[in-house]
């Protein structure tokens, strides 16, 4: 029986390495269509919870996870030995930046090292973790070959398929977001197409892993550069005494040749602040400067500092200094209505304001606490004591916030998201980005 046949009749077995924001939704989806799926994660607490049917990922409800675990279609493990029992292995581990803002591929390398001893002929390996063009072909495939003694493209297949998870998106999920696949060989491409077609509506095969890697970087570079443009527009409008929000809304009435992007306090999340720098890093090794990417990164990275300047200005207008003021940050998730605070600009804003001597608290209904460099930070329990603060900063425009009430009870509000657009009372003490 071929692997394609095994996938079609649901006897093929899948392993998903990394059960975070990307891996767990993927593992749940493969199990939903009847493919026995084993998740592998080094976080033993997460493994234990998944095997109890408890999800810590907002895009996978425990009510969805628990029946899949109970049926035996999905299980979690902290032992890579289950790789040997699997036909398809999908790698979904983090690829952050290091302290010098260069790519950190250590999680992929570690996963590959632990996978390799359990490889066997006939398997397919798909990397979904973002990396630079050429990594799958030049690094991952040779590493698996050397460790196993097998030949990629002959004895086993290797491909790259960019993850396209958008946390909190109620419209597009794993099933209905087109999957891009680039394999080392044509046969590998067809095998991976068959795998993903079993649980995703549309699958498109491109010519190589390098092309698929570049697709992912283009998608997020497009967003990072355009957000950088409107963030700089916000800085220019501030100098000119204009509302950047009014300018963008008016421009958006044009039905062609324009797509609205919106400014904010900085970039957050697992992709947009990070992925473009994988591309610029790769290009530097080829003696090429990715100027748009680096300029956009500079502007976006400086936005939290601009927010802090707005806080200073707002307090100064009322004869108060930042030092000694009580300031409340509203929202630390990187975007609306989710619990993900990775790379969130809110954390930078909090740190910078605290460094200036303010007493800083935060409230986020989705993030009761967060960790920064191993330190746990607790949010306040509710907004019952708003009147005790000198200023509030809206970083994340959660729908759960009552903005009219917030603006009524706080003496000054700095709004980085235009969340107060519909608030009528108290406009004189609202400072927009």
C-alpha cells in the first residue's frame, strides 16, 4: 500500500512536533478527519493536559480536544520514539530571534536531532516553522540524511509548508486556509499534497522548499512594511496636527489601488515582527541590504517609545510628571480578543514607563498574567479602581472593554488603537496615536 493510499483510507499515522499555537490546531484537525495523530512536545505539563483533554490554546477548545483524545485519535507525548510509528512528521516548533535579532533555529535543530534516531524509510517530513529560503534544502534535509543514512527525495521525503495560523480568527482556520507546499522532489510534493488534502480544502504545490519558504516571508514582510508605512504616517500626522485615523479612513473610500493598514503601538505576535528579519538576515549573507524590511523594522520597533512620549506629553499638559504617577495599561495581548502576548509592544511600553519612575499596572481580561524573562507579572483583577490612576493607555482594543466607561472614569487616556472612536464624552482628555 502506498502512502497516498494509506492517507486516503485513514490508516496513515501522523506526528506533530510542537503543540503550541500552530501545532495543536493542526494536530486536532488531522485527528478530526480520522488520521491517528501523536503530538510531541517537550513541555510535560502541556502533554499531560492534552491527554486529559485540556487545551491551553484558545483556537482549540477543550470541548473539541477532549473527544479526540477519548477516541484515541489524538494523544500527546514527550518521547520522540513515537516518530518511528508515524508515516508523516510535521514540525511546528518556534523560530524566534536571538538577542542580536538574528534568526534562532535552535528549536528546529534540536527537534531534528531528536527525530533522526527514530526515522525509517518511506516517511515524509514537513517543516512548518518559519525560516529563511534554503534552510529546508541546505540544512534540514542533509541533517536527517546524515543521521539516518537514508537519502532525502528517495528513501524519505522532505518539504516545507508555511504555517498560516491567525490566532483568534473566527473565519479562517486550518481547514479553509490554502496550504502551500514545496518539496525536494516531485514525488515528495505529491505525497505531501495528499497528506494536506485529507484535511485542508485547497493545497497548492510550488516548485521547491525555497519557494515555499519565500512565500511565507513575503506574506509577513508585506504586512510589516505596510504597517511600518502607516506607523510613520502616524508620526508625520502627529507633527502636522492631523488625525492619522481620519486620513486613513478617508483614503479607504477609494475603491481601487489602495488597501487600508492601521498604525499601532508596535508589532506583536509570532510572525510579523520576526519573519521579515529572517529574509533580511539571509540577504545580508549574500551582500544585499533589504532596505524596506530594515527601515520598517526600525519604525515599528520605535513605536512603543513614541507611545511613552505621548504618555509624557499627556501628563505634562496637566502639570504632572511621569515619575510618581499611577498608570494603567489596558491590554497586553498583541492583538484584539486573544490571549497571546508574544512580542507584544505592551510589555515594552510597561517597562519603559516603569523605568521613568511611574507605578504601572495592567489589566487584560484575556491575559491575567504574563512572563518576561522568567519573571511572572500579574495584572489587576478588574477595573473597579480606575479613578485611582492618573492615566490609562489603551494598547489592545479588546471588545470586552467598555471604552465610554473607561474614558469617563480616567482623567487622561492615551489611545493607540482608535478604540475610543465612538466615545462622545470626554474627548478633550483622549490622546490618539
